[in-house]
C-alpha cells in the first residue's frame, strides 16, 4: 500500500466516522432574538447545503447558528426566533 493510498483510506475512514457520529445528532436551537440575517454557506449546486440564521439577542449580541431548511424558510428577517419556526 502506498503512502497516497493509506492517506486516502484514512481520510475516507475519518469522514465516514464523522458522518456516522453526526447522523444521530440534531441541531440545537439557537438563542432567542430578532432575525437580522439569513445565509446559505455553500454553492447552490450542493445537495446538502447548510442554512444559517443570525439573531440579535436581548442584550444586543449577534449570534449565528445553523438551522434546518424548514426553519430557514419560515423565519424572515425582522421576525422573532424561535417563535417564527412554529
């Protein structure tokens, strides 16, 4: 086995392990606040694109967090999170 083959096999093993670990996890809810920005952080051609919301919390902090596509579609800029996702 060459160095390149071993490196590739190790990379595949790490990727598969990470995916298996993440498959059982759900995204945590973000902090309560007013939605001030929305973002898709990968090219539109990707199959599983992550979606993010940015909220301004009651104490004025801006927080970015990942959300599911349904929450992203339901929460527009200016709406209160998490109320907008119900």
